[in-house]
């Protein structure tokens, strides 16, 4: 606890503490002060400019309550971390039980749990994908995928897509948009970018020096961009012809988000490396995975200890991932995702009819959806307005007019209705703000 927090009214603090073991020791206002004073004044300034100063407190299922007790439906889900909702009972129970016996384990030694999880992924991932290497974050997983492609091919080139997002670590940052990398140049050499969805452009740059093509199967941060039907099959052919490794980043799109277990199944494309993260462990443990086809393992056989990371493939994380996979692969789970996605799409059609001047359609698959506003500056206004009506949803970083609607996959009918009603009210509020001549401050 900070000194500032200790100096606050002790009676009150004790009273709040009695409500829970961890949360509620300070008021929301005090939590914001602590965050601004000791974590990040810059971030607090942005939250304030968006009119969103809620500090998440209690959380359960699709809901998050702020420290003042206001309830929100979480349609951000941290990009898929909360695919199974907040604190999914099965995963938290598995973790609690595991804590009686396990710790993170030693990443340099073998692990029963890592073997079991990798075996399950080999059964579930498409084609002949077989081996899995686990690391804590998505960025590290992308880094490792690129290392494997370079190590295996002995080539330097990495081609990715404009407006792609793969994380903020070294190779991942170099593969992503300039917006996040420009302060850190020079970046890794050998990286180039082409427009997403344009196979001809890709064909022009992929050649004998290309180690890997790295793409999100569906671009998330670009505004939920679904590629044209022949794109990924052609990308596969281009990589095969050039001997380049195809890396598909399904950190957001995988694990059921699109209504299929893997987004790439829609195009019947098997990547050489499938990268998973976010929802990998039910939102209670950091876990990501690099799943790859057998031929690539030649490199790791020659260099078995070439990528080391103390928390890689933690035993506790593996327990969570196994519980997550059990739930995600249960009969009916993916049908439910598709049904809820269709319900949202019907609702979006109504909203577009009711608010034609503010909206411009929607797109996506399953519960990976973007609701398109008519102008870029409407996106931040919609984020603000939705928060007023109890929904957390964000505009896309690289296309602010595209509101990402990514609720937990376990969302139920009445909760979808709650979100759609809030969207209707929020659009009315945005309309009023526009009429009043309000323009939101630019988001850095
Ligand atoms: C598609 C995609 N790839 C990679 C990452 C990076 O994952 P992490 O934040 O766990 O490093 C993200 C994170 O948002 C992502 O959306």
C-alpha cells in the first residue's frame, strides 16, 4: 500500500477491506490518484479526455464493476483475454486446485503439464501442426515464431501487412505499424510491409530471401478486416513457391472467437506456424503459444535451448490452458458463438436503420465484430457514450471509426440485448454531441 493510501481515513479503509480480501481498500478517486501519481499520469490524462475514469473492481462473467459499483458489460474483453468471461469458474477452480501441488515449474526441465497441453493442441490445431512452445506474452510468441522462421530458413526477410498488430517486443514491433515503432528506430533490418488482402502486392515482394510472411488471419487493430476469399489460399501458395514460412497470428482471432476454433479454417489454409495468446488461459494466467508443423522442428533439434524464458510454459499456466480448451471444445460452444454473433448482426442492422447519419455498417465473424461509425471522430465519442450506458467498447487504433465489439464468448441473449440497447442510447447521445458541435480531443 502506498504511503498516501495509508494516511487515509483508517476506519473507512477497514470497513471497505471487510468487503473483500483484495479490492476496495481505497475509493475510486484515490485509486485514480495513485495511478496518476505512481503508475502513469499520461494514461490517466487520456482516460479523462475520453470521459472514462472507471477503475475496474469486481468482475464476473461478462460484467465488470468499477470501484464505485457501476456495472459494465465488457465488450473489449482485452482483445480476447476474457473469451470465457471474467474469472471463468472452471479455469479458476483448476488453478486453485493446482496451487495445492504446483508452481510455475522450471522452464529448462521437462514438464508433464506442458506435454499434455501440447498434445491437446496437436489434436486440435489444423493440418499436421504438431509441436508447441509456450511463452507468457503474444509479443514474445511472435518474436519466437519469427526467430524460428529465420533460424529454419537461414534467410533474413520478413513480410507483414500494413496496419497489422503483433505486439511490442523486438521482432513483433518491427512487423507492426509504424505508429507504435517510430520512436524506437532503427528497427530490425529485413522487414517490409504490403497492403493486407492484396496477394499481387505480396507476390511482388516475397522471394528467395524471404524467411516468413506474418499476418493476422483477420486484422483486429486495423478495424476487424476480413480478407477477401481467395487471399489466404494465394498467400499459402506464394509462401510454398518461395519456401517462406507462413505465420498466422490468431492471438485475437483464434480459440473460438470467430465461431470456428481457428479463424484460418474458413479458408482451409494451414499455416506453418499458428500463434495463439490472450484467451489461452481463461484470463487468469499469462500464456501464449507458438504451434508449428514438424519440418520446422529441425531447427530446434539442432538448437534445443535457443529460446529461453523463465516463465515459458509455466505448469500453472498449462493447467489453466487445459481447462480453457476443455470448455472451448465442448459441444455447442462454437454454435453459441455463431448464434450470439448473428444476434449482434441483426441488432446492428436495426441500429444502422435508426441512426443512418452516424453509422456505416458492420463486419466480422462470430463475436469478432466491428460496428462502423460514419466518421473517425465518432469512434472516441461512441466509446465515451457507451461507457455512460454501461458498456466498455473501444474504437480500433488504426481505424477509429470502427468500434470493436468483442464480448466474452459466453455472452447470453439478454446480455446481447443489453449491449444493443446501450448502443442505441449511446448513438442518440453521440448525435446530440455532434449537434452541439463537440469534437473529441485527439487520442495519442
Ligand atoms: C493480433 C495480436 N497479435 C499480438 C498481440 C500481442 O500480444 P501481447 O499483448 O500478449 O504481447 C496482440 C495484442 O493485442 C494482438 O492483438
